[in-house]
C-alpha cells in the first residue's frame, strides 16, 4: 500500500516540477525574444513597466499566430507566405483592427448610417450600378477568354514605368480607402501626362462625402463616385498636404488638379482574368481586401488562411502589377503602412482564388 502511494506521489511531483520548468523556460525564452524585439523596432515603451507587461501579452499572441500561420503555409520556400515579427506584432487584435483596418464602414457597420443592413447593401449596389452606366471602359470589353491568355504579358509592374509614388504611411488614420484610391488616380494621371506628381490624400479625407468619413473609414467606390459627381479636382499634395487627421475641407472647387473622367467598380469573383486584363491594358486598380491576417506578414505569396467573404472586407490596397510566370502567380499590392512593412511596403497576393476577398470590389479609374 505504502509503496504504491509513494510511487504515485513521486510521479505527480516529477510531472509538476517538469511542467513548471518547461513553462518558465518558455516564458524566459519569450521574454528574451521580446527584449530583442523592443530593441530592433525601437519601441518607446521599453522603460514603461505597465505598457511593457501589457504588450508582452500581445507579443506572445503574435508569436503563437506566426507559428500557426507558418505551420499551415505550404509551397516551396521561395513562394510560400512567411510570417514573423513586424512593427505591428505588439498590438492586440482589436487595436490592430481599430487602427489599421477600418475601411468598408458601410458593409461593416451600416447602423452607423442609421440604416439597416439591407438598406446599406442596397445603397452600395445602387452606387455600383450607377457607376456601371458611367464608367463604360471595362464593361464593354469582351469577356476575357482563357485561350487568349497568351495575349496578356506574363509580368506587369507599373512601378518600372515610373508612375507609382512611394509607399505612404497612414499612421493612426484609418483612411486606407483614400490612400489606395488616390494612389491609383495619381498613377493614371502619370500614365496620361507622362509626369508623376503626388496627389492629395488629405483632400479626400477632409472633403469626400457620400458616406465616407475621413480617418474613421470610407469606401473606394464611394470616393470615386463623389469625385466624379462633384467634379472635384484632386489637388497636389503640396497644395493640400497630408495631416493624417480628419479636418475641415478646404478644396478649391474651381482650382487645378486631376479630375475623374470615368471609373468602374465591379465584383470579379471567379473572373480575376478581368483584373489581370485591367492591370495589363489600363493601369493600376484599387481593391477592397480582408487584411486580418496581415499583421505579421514578412513576405512571400499569401495563398491560404485569408477569408474572401465580402462581409470580411476591412482594408483597401492598390494593385500595381502581377507575375503569371511565378510558380505561384501573384498580384503586387501597394499598401499604406509605411515602407518598413512587408516587402518594402508591398505584399504579394495569389491570383485566382479571391484571396483575402480582393475580387469583391475592384475599381478602375480614367482621368480627364
Ligand atoms: C528611437 O526612438 C526614439 C524616440 O522614441 C528616437 O528619438 C530615436 O531617434 C529612435 N532611434 C532610431 C534608431 O530610430
Ligand atoms: C506607461 O504606460 C501606460 C499604459 O500604456 C500609460 O497609461 C502610462 O501613461 C505610461 N507611463 C508613462 C510614464 O509614460
Ligand atoms: C476660385 O473661386 C474663388 C472663390 O470661390 C475665387 O476667389 C478665385 O478667384 C477662383 N479662382 C479661379 C481661378 O477662378
């Protein structure tokens, strides 16, 4: 009897000792990694114990998510998406969502407009249908056929044509809808005029009506609709500089600037060849996306674990090209989280599977 109890107790004791050692070992290793992280990204709170402790929790959650996403990521090393610590890894998911993902307000929170879910969707579709009648450029092009694939160049990169400005940083302002759309307008003006000039994102943040609300959120198609219906010129950034906060509109309606001649806004789920065609024959395009899993993106092609549902859209980016010759064909997406995020500010998104919902809302622009 006695021997039996001793035996059980010593097993229990050894188990407890073992788990205490391994969990404190884990925590110690994580703390060491955290300290290196704080140095590497020059985090100002490293001497504030309260914030140091809070953010350690977010850091550990990011490390877990990174391990999970990397374990699930497939493909050859060169092309599979790689996740790791980024400047955003010390944010909680809700902080990350609030600060970096605030686009598509109409779809996400229709109640903000005093409208029911259905009414808000109907309004968006109404705008899309209206734009359908105005922006004819792509609706009249013949349906792209698979056998004509050879006609499209295998690689398109508008950056190499000198029409894409530097990646910007939206900071704490949730105006990705303005950064991505004005970026496309800027590129289309550069293609037309042969001269790249930085256009004002702040003007869109301050002035765009029709359900757009500055740093609190907006929609790429509603911005284009407003620019076109009001015939408002997009001024130069040096005339209407970026402040990264919502403010009073001071655009000169009769002033100089780039005006929208037409635009299209479409859903191309299952028809991404249309997106390739637009990129190859027209110019960069703006798309709404779901960026929930981008917090710890380092590089590679995002192919999995990024929901494509239209209800999950929360961000917007500018597609500036694609590469069909790669082992995993991908789009080149220009983001607005600074040049020190992802691939010098860009991300690669797989072609053909509506990854991250990129084909739900696709906008092209032509300028006057
Ligand atoms: C680190 O951050 C501090 C302010 O928090 C700044 O003064 C300093 O220039 C930064 N250093 C680097 C190398 O970025
Ligand atoms: C330390 O961080 C906490 C939490 O973010 C903050 O409330 C506090 O003001 C900070 N203290 C100092 C001295 O900066
Ligand atoms: C534009 O309108 C403002 C007043 O709204 C006026 O002061 C200015 O002279 C006008 N500029 C041109 C170029 O017509």
